[in-house]
C-alpha cells in the first residue's frame, strides 16, 4: 500500500545550511522547480497555479536565497547536491520533471546528465544555452555590473530578486555559471532524457537584444546533434519576465513531457 505524500512546508538541512522547501503533496506527477541564480521559489506561483492540483509541486529556496540560510559554499556543485538532498528529504520515489529557469535550467540538465533515466524530463526556461561571458574581460564585466548594483541588491531581496550575499559573492556565482554554460554543449549532447526549451525573445538586464539573440542561437547545433532536445516554444517576453508573462507556455511544456512519457 502506497502512502499519499502530504503537503509540507519547512526547512531541510544540507551541509552547513538549511533550505526552505514547499511540497504540495498528493499523488500527481512530481515537479521539482529550480530557481534563477538569485531568485526565490515565489516566481513559480503562476506556473503552479496553471498546472493545478493534479501535480505534486516541490519548490525550494537555494542557499542564501528567500527564506533559506546562508552558507560557506555557493558553488554550482553545492546547488546540484541540494537537488539530491531535497528529493531524498521529501521521499520522492517517482521520476520527477525538473523545471529550471535561467541558472536553474543549467542545474536541471547537469543533474539529468549525471542521473540518466531518473527524470521523466526537463523543461529549461530561457537557460542552459552554450554561451557565456568568459575570460578576464568577461569576469571583469560581471564584477563591475554587480559593484554598480551593490546598493540595489538589498532592496531587491524582499522581491525574490537578490540573495543574502555581498555584491562580490553575487558576481562570483554569475562568473561560475557563465563559465559553465559556455562549456555546456558536451553535457547537452549526452542527455538521454527529453529536454524541452521555452525561450524568451526579448533583451535582458546586462545584455541587449543582439547579445540575447546570439545566446539563443547557440542552442541550434545542440538541437541538430541530440534528438532528445527540442525547442517547445519561443515567447514574446524577456528573460526576467518569462515566468510572469508566459507561464502558460512553461506549463504546456510540462504537460507535453507527461503526455510523451505516457504514450511511449
């Protein structure tokens, strides 16, 4: 006899920190949502509302984001470990769908690559594309951007748009993810689970229209090489507003992932 997972909100201890987690429970297919680099779980509310109670929705705040505690480790490897910790803590036994936005999309595909067949599928929301600012020039550009924003970051934190980090720590997280996405093509080439992209078309903070178009075009060679990876939708919003304005496209990509799995 299987036990229906109950709704739960609380803290999950991981390494030297504790992560704020919300689990809606229920017997529906599990979806694990992975946030943008400095975002909190509140950004997923429109997607969750659109998908409804037929799914089990698990959201959480990464280290130093939202209601989670600070840590001595804000590395990408720590972020990937946190996914395993959340799945274990919430007793997820089915194959979850990973839905990641921006930084979270990169987390999702790396986790799927390391755990082939364990996810039902991945939905990447305007992230995990093989393009990044690298080298000393790129690193300095990122550091300058966050130094200019250092007085704004504490004001943005209550809105789920900044972490409980210094401007320099914000910058180092951004530098690392840029280097990871610049080298992500071999990871994407080896992903065996279905991956669907929902791509924005607008410009973004710190990157103009032309640069963002180049970022999204970088995905084309990967699509040609790996039939498991497709672009599900291109939407009108920009990177920052995609979950608020085009949440239906994200929800539809999740539904399509389930439908494909059920018809195989």
